[in-house]
C-alpha cells in the first residue's frame, strides 16, 4: 500500500483558463483507456522538478465516464513551494508524466434526494466532475459558486450552459455573498451538503451546519492542506536507520522518499491519514498542518503527518 | 474453432443430496491453504492481491477451477428457491455495473480460451464458453440483460460477492449475492455497517482487529486490490451452509465418526479479496470458497500435520464460533496419524 499503482500519461493539451488558472489534459501513454472514476476523486501528479520529486493531489474535473481524457485545473501560487509554478511553467503539450490512480475522499452520497454544493474559487474542480455524474444519473443538485471577480470565475460560462438555473454565482468585487444560513435552513429533508474552497469558507459551513442541527454525516468537505515551504530541519528515521535533511521547499515525506524510504501515503494533503507516523522523541515544536489528527493527538506530541507537517527544533526522531 | 463442451475441463458434480463433488490431485495442490504456521489466531492478515505464483489459486485475480460449471448450477438452484440471496439497495445500481466490468475484463484477460469480451463504446459482446452464453448488451442499460448487472455476472462467477458502499468513514453491506456462505445471511446483514455485521465474531473486537481492518480497507484504491484468507469447517461438500437452510445441514454436524471423518469433514477456505470500484467508489468484497476433505489434506503431509496442530491448539471460543465442537476431537484423533512431531517448513505452500 505504501507505493500506490501509477499510470504513465502524456499531456495532450495545456489550456489557459484565465490569468491564474491553467487546465491540463492527460491521456494514457499506451493508448489504453484510463480508469473510470467517481465524481470528487483526485489524482496525484508526479513532477520531477530538478532535484525534487513532487507528488501533488489535484481534483479530476472531467467527466468520470470519459476514459480517454483526464482534466485537472491548476491555480498558480506564487508563494507556494513551486508545484503549481512547475505545472504552469514547465509542463507542455506532448510531455510524458506519471499520475496515480484516482482516489476519492469527497464522494457523493448516492442516497441523497438532493445535493447542495458550495464552491469557492479553484474549489470548483471536484464539483465539475460530480455534476457530470449527477446529470448522467438524473440527480438533484444546486451549486453556489463564489469567485473573486468575473475574470477569475473559471468555468462559469460552461456551467451556465449545462446546468442553467441550478448555478448561482457570487462575485466578491460586487459584494455578493452566499446566504449560507438561509440556504441551510430551507433544504428538503435528507439533503447532503458539500463544500470545497478556501479554509474560512469550509470552516464557516461546518460551524453553521452544526449550529443549525445538520447531521454531521450529511456534511462533506474537501480539504486538502498544502505542504507549505518552511525552515529546513533534520529528522531521524529510527526504523530505517537514516537521518534526513528536509529542505525549505520540500515536504518531510518528499525528503524521506528522496532518501529511499518507502513511506506510506495516499492523498499527500493531510486528509486521508495514511502517512500517520509515530514520533519517538523531539525537543521542539511539531508544526501540524493536517486535517487528520485530532486535538488530543496533536497535544500528545506522539503523532505527525509528514506529507504536510514540519518541525521546528534540533531533534526529531520518527518511527519510520 | 469453437470449443465443444465435452473438451472443457469442468467436472459434473453436486454439492447437495448425493454429494458427488471431488477434487482432482492438481486442484488439491493449488488450494490456498490458510495456515502459515502451526497455530491460529485472528489477525489483520491482509496483503496485496497481486498475480501470484503459477499453479496456485492466486495465479489470477478471479480464479476459475474445475468446479466452475457445477458451482454455477448449484447457485442457480439456490436462487431459484430463495431469490433474496441476491439483493441490491437502490443507490447501488452504478456499483453493479462496476462489478460486471471488473469481472468480465479480468476473466477475458485471464482465461481467453473460455471467456471473451468485445467492447465498442457501450455496445458490449460477452462470450462465456463453459456455460454456453453469448450475450450482446448495452453497458449501463439493464433492460438489455436478463438480470440486473450484479446478478447477471455473479451467476457466472465462483464465490460470493458483497458490494460495500463507503460513507461516513465506514463500509455498508448494501448489495451482494450470497449462496456459498459459512452460516451468515445477506438478507439479515443487508444495510449493516462493518462493525454491525462483524458483531458476532468472538475475541477479535477486543483485540482492535476490526478498527484496524476497516482503516486499512478504506485506503484501498483502484489498481491495488488486497486479500486475506479465512477458514472454517463443513460436514459434506456443501456450498450453501446458510442460516436459512440450517434445518437441512445443521443435523449433519453430528454425523461425523472416526470411520467417515476423512471423507466427510472438509476444511472450508475462504479467499477474500477487496477491490475499489471505479464509478461508484464502492468496495467489492468477493468471498471465494474452496473445500478440501481431511482425506484431500492427507495427500499433502505438511498440511495434514499443520491442520492437526491448529485444531489441537485452537482457543475454545473460536472453535465454538466456527461450529467445530461436534467433531473437533474426532478430527484431531484422525489427523494425529500424519503428525510425527517434526517441525513444519515456513509458509503455507506444500513442500
């Protein structure tokens, strides 16, 4: 399980969606069909960025039933560790890349009589695939999509054409806001809520649904943490008997992999729990950035998620 | 040239009434013997389900053996008597198509001489030579098949199949076909979650086995199926040991004697695998049953020795849960003739 199966692909198109977002299309290198997937799934894209091998999750936005063409959209992040910059600057049509099999941590509940969707900015991508799936199965849904301004409102025109009045758009620069409380108070019984977007938006929906009495299991969110750049540090891997330097622009997991340690992972965004690692000892601060460990586990100082979290101190020993 | 039915290596036999089921010597040796050491305890004994060594039940992802056609005839008899052995809750339709695709594509690529699948978009053509089936249909349109997709394809595949929906960090038994089971009922378990349907198992809950197993299962993704082996024992080579039919097979549990134990008592092995399904994100959980009589086991000295030691040291709670109390001592006594006390080699394959 530590090394998920991968697929060799070729980049068939790179499309400028707007000034911040590019769309990438992949087909299988051997010409065979790609695996079908379910709306909300993501793939890990491997990038050989000089010395660094990055593996970054991106939501699939193409139709889950289209096995010839996978599509992802990447928003450029000038302050990030360089993954999105690599995609924007280095990846060209015709390039060969490697991706993981689709994995879904943001699946539709197929029993729901209605799906209420909240998207913020680039968080629209998993909904694009889910909506194609729901259209194919006559599902009942409604999308509320908040963007900064018209120019950055990716895919609004396509959505307006395909889903018509089931799309509701909100522009920050026109002071338009989603009326969460009204919407969350007027849904038919059994509705499921889905949210993907900036952290404050996700946290707001979680808070309001709880306050308004929504069952927890009817509220779904896609929350990939990003592996952020940070101060370099050193980690000792006791089981592997190795000491690894983690550089400013690499994650702890990437540094372990570069040292030849076969560490488990699945989402690489602090969401799935697969890379959870026991901390044997440390003398500083564990910088938790994941959405997996609960407050008690964080306070205990005994667990860390190396895909996104970092360390500040001089000694960190992991059971890996 | 078309293969004639009489050229195919499938036995004509029964799993009820006169019990004409027999294993050939080759089939005995390729069985997935479940004990890798001389004792048994519950564990999260999962591993990747990769194509295994040639000449074993692990060689292909969905094993087809000499009992295939007869097992499918037995399944048809069970379904005819009790249609509730195959059920699917309404939200599992998409998963049914996923199962059909998975089984057809694997069978056609593993056994091209027996199965073929031709696809032109959604127009599919399926040929199953051992069962004499030639079916053209539209993928995604169940009106073009004689049964719902799940039932259609699992009437042509050995073993039981449970289809588990993933929701709320749990797995739910929301569809399946169950006719070759070790005393459990799909009709009873349908709609239950992973902890609910495992509730009757002794000792394992306290050891945290199910919490860890679920955590592992939820991370299984497309392209990386996993498997584990489970086991129990059955009197007579009966596939359908269901709670619904307990009145038929229950009384047989007290018919084992020192004279008939070799032929009448069977080790029942379950090769369980776990597959993430693409369109539905559901999990397919096939449970394939292999039957080996004590006599069959005695043809592989290491296995007979090990079976003897496992039964001797088995915790009483597990023996009772598996229903072995009526014949365990008789089996131990009979198997002792194959145990000379010497150590067995590691692993579970024959020497």
